[in-house]
C-alpha cells in the first residue's frame, strides 16, 4: 500500500505557477500569429508568438494531469458522492456564474476594440447571450472564454468516475509500478491520438481526458515518480533539446505539428513534475498564497487583462512598454481584487 493521501506541496506550487503563467501568455496573445485574433489583437508578431510556443504545449496539459492526480488522492479520503458534490461546487457553479458575469465583460471590450461598439455593458450582456458564432468570443458573441477549462474538467471528472469504477486504481497499480521509463515517454502517442477526439478549435476534450486518466492511474503512483526521478537527467535533456527545437522550427518555419507538439508537451509535463517534486516539494508562503488565491486569480485574470490591454494599447506607445504594462498591471490588479474580496468575506 502507498501512503500517498493528502495534498502534495509540489502539486500546489506547480498549479499556482501554471495559473500565474497565464498572465504573460495571454498578454503575448495580443500579438499572436496563429491565424486567429484575440479579444485585443495588435497584429502578428512571430518572435512574441514563439515565446507562447515555448509554454503552450505543456501548460494546460499540466493542469489536467495535476487534476487527475488530485482526484486520486481525494478519492482516498472522500466518498464518490462527496467528490461529486465538491466538483459541482468548485467547477460547475463558478462556470455558470463566470460565464454569466465575467466572460461578457471581456467580450464587451472585444466589440469595443474591433467594432467600435459604443453601447454599455448591460446592452452587450443581452447581445452576448443571443448571438452564437465560432465560440471564440473575439467577435463579442457567446463563449465560455477561459472557463472552457472548468467545463472540460467538470465533464471529465464526472465521466472518469465511471472509468474508475470499471478499473479500480488498485488493479492498475502493479502495472504502473512495472512500466519501464521508455514506455512512459511513449504514452504521448495515446495523448496525441486522443487530441482529435472532441477537438474544438484546438481545445481537445479527448486529450484532456487522457491526461487526467494518466495523472490518476500513472503519475499519482509514487513508484512511477521515483522512476522518473532516477531519469531526471534524461528528462531534463529531452525537455531542453525538444523545447529549443520547437522554438526554432516555429520561429523559422511556423511549424507546430500536432504529433511534435504533443511529444514535447508530454516530455515537458513529466519534466516539470519531476523537477517540482525534487526542488519545490515544500510549503512556503507562495504555497499558502496559491492555495488561497490561485482559483479566484484564474477566474478573474482574463477579464482584468483584456480591460487593461484595451486601455493600454490606446495610450502606451511601444510594444515592450505595452507588454510590461499589460502583464504587470493585470497581475497586480487581479491579485489586489482577490485580496479585497478575500478580506471582505
């Protein structure tokens, strides 16, 4: 038996780091050259887009893997009913409220930016819920926005319970302990194949489900993590070389193939987990901060960032200055709002 119940400090730290990385990533999206706009879009910029490519293959996959690992630990101490209630409260309710209150705010700014819309937020709120286009929200129409993650995670959490019942963790634990290191690396193949299942504009329900299950059955297993730790040098080397190659291919040729990106993404997730376990598996003030505020920061960060970006690109000259103001300003303002809301309760 593995005494693994309870929160792992490195998981909380990595989750918090991933949420905070959304600020620079979404700031740089204002200059993306991926063939799509953003809520605020100042034109294509290949160097800035390359910085996004460095992180994009592993950032959200890491969060789904961590969610699967957390589900394993949670179900050691909770009943299935309690787990469903907790997931509903933490995911479904914020999804509904956030889609009704927060997301229309950022799409209002998109209409003001692209279409020079001069109406108020309340008139736009009605328009938001009566217009459906590509679900991106970049034209101001209905979208779940950044809350797609909550939608996916809730659906996956509920569907996975059926898998967990059919294949209990204990039946897979022996296999997980025996799986060799190279085979763990090759698990990017099912992740890549699942990418094409339930793919909505690059947001894949199938891939997210696969990552969640791998987090639950494989990466929550202490023996597997120890095996990865014994190969840290290999993992770190593959991560560094793969990321450098990914950046070069995108910067030079705009190449970002699905198989290639999923391979580098999986190696990156494994590397981040192992390095986090080795060097960041302790409680610090950062751990306490993200445990308290990372979720509200996630909910609020994009509406705040879009609003800051809308006013910044009109008033601040120079791309570097704009990036610094949008990134820093939205981070500070979001954290301040979270502190004020936290202290007002």
